[in-house]
C-alpha cells in the first residue's frame, strides 16, 4: 500500500512539473527569463534525483546547454557557471546513498530493538507464568502441610482416609479417588469418592499383582475404564519400612498428571506414616479392649460399649454365664488346660451369637453377654442353644474325656430407662439362683 502511494506522488509531481514548464514557456520570455529557466530546471533535477539518479545529470547538462543557447558570447563567467552546475552533480548521489545507508542502519536498529523488545516481553510473560505457577505450588503445598497437621490428630482410620480424599475432591481436575488397606485376606476399601464409587472399585482390586511387585513410586495405570482420552489413574503405594500398608488411587485430567505425581511423591510418605500410627493405635486399643486369652471384651470396655448400645435398642437382655466346677478342672489338669478350655468356650459362645451381640469376660471363668433386639422367646432359644452346645462339647486330657457345663442368669428388659448396673445386678442375681438350683441351667430374673 505504501509503495502505491509513493508512486502516485511521483506521477503527480511529474504532471505538475509538465504544466509548470508549459506555463513558463508561454509566460516567461526566453530572453529575459534565462535565469528563471535555469534555476527551475536545476531544482527539478535535484528533486527527481531522489527517485531517479540520472535526472541530476540530464538536468545539469540541460542547464549548461541553456546557458550556451541563451548566451550570445561564450565568456569566462559562463564557463565558471557551467563548472559549478557540473560540480553539483555528485551531491544528490552522495545524499541519496547516505540517506539509504542511514535508512538501512535505522531499519536494522529498529529490527534489533524490536527483537529485543519481543525477547524481553516474552521473558516477562514467562516470568509472570512461572511466578503464578510458583505461587500456586506454594498454596497447594501449604494446604497439604495443613492437611498433614489435621491428620496428625486423627486416630480413626476411616476419618483419616476420608479427610485425605476430601482434600483431593476439592482440588482442580480430580474426578475420583480411593484408599485401600492391605489386609491378610487381600484388599479392603477404607474410603472412596467420585467415579471410583460403587462397582468401579472392583477393577482396582485386580491390581494386587501391581502392588505386590513392591514398587514404591507413583504409577500411571493403563486402565481401559478410566484411562481414556481425558482421564489418568494415578496409583500411590503406601510403604513403611518396605512393608505395604495400603494404596491411594486418584483419577485426574491427563494434562495434570505431573502436578499430582509431584504432590503425591512428596506427601504419600507422610500419609503412610500416619496410617502406620493409626494401626499401632488400633493394636494398642485392641490389647486394652480385648482379653488376650479368650478374645472377648474386657469388663470395662464391655460395659462402656453396652451403655451406648442400649440407647439405640428397644429391648435387650444381659446374660451372666459362669462355668460349673471350673476350679476343679484347674486343680486336676492345671491352669494351662483351664486356659485352653476358656478359649474354646468363648469361641462356642461367639459362634452362636449374632454380629450385634457383645461378649465380655467378667471374671476368671465368668462371661457377660449383651443381646439386643430379640424377643423373650428368641432369647430363651439362644440360652438353650448355648447350654446344649456346651453339653455336647467334650475335652480330652490324660486319656480322660469330660465336658464343661454352665449356669446362666438372664435379665430381659423391654425398658431402656434402667441403669446398666441395675440390669447387670438382676442378671447376677438370676445366675446365683441358677447355681443354687443345681447348676447347668438357666434362670430369668422375673422367675425369682
């Protein structure tokens, strides 16, 4: 577009020049306007030499010819003027060359400055981008540290896993997650959210071979169900001292893989240590809560747990069970045999009761049992089944066979406003009556 405008200006200047020459030709007399003609044509030559270098030569020669043509006598002054005009010929060339050199230099400097500006602007944009990424990384790492502080105060495994997944569920580009725990029977789900809920989790249970390989770094799973065009499944094993405790699965957008792999590699070790801490805590609670010999609840924890359960039960019963003549067994066969018998009897009782029932060791050979939500007739059936099972269980020691019977006292309650101590005392009174009636029998408190 610029070249077209410049060319139009040149043509317009030539047209103006043509008309001016015609005008001067008719207006200015040749005898009196020689100087005007010479000056005008010389200026035209200098002007057009900017576009066409040879114009200055033609105009200078033409001016010299005019001097000679309009001057009758060739004189020294005429000669000097011709030399002056001829000597002016190189100036337009020189000026034109200098202008082009200056233009080239300026254009080159302009390009250099433009490139420098582009480079500096690009670096500035990159620095802003890096700054934003750095700030975002710092925010995420800060949130993860805050999460780690919260996790350090949690002692329940489910709450621990829920809090970790809750953090990821609120993170950008995360569509699902799950935390599995390694148990002797295989893998057990602790917590799950998003697209990994429901039957989807079963596909990950097949990854046992991957986990058993002992890989301790993050792994991007090529899973046909989730690793589609936009999703990636990240697997983070939870190792402590070369022992696998569990694993974390996170479903993320493919373009965010590197971000979450980086986060996971930093904090999965902290999560693993936290899970190990909770496992230790659970082991300690188990030891404090359960009798190591029989595997049933200790008296204190049994009573504390029942206090909570009776608030949710419409009716329930408390059984006090005491083994008949157990002291004689200890005296005859020894305490090791007695301990073995206690362990076997506790297994029999637990196998008969439902999952909602509780069994506790109340004393040396005395058990206490809580059974919720059974009618009185159903309770009688359970009590009779326990008595029958004990009567049919025979032990053999020193080539002698014997069985252990039990006396049972039952306190059945359809009211939940009674204090637990009162209910237990009623069952204990019923047990005393069963012992007094000849043992190997059961007595309900209402029969007293």
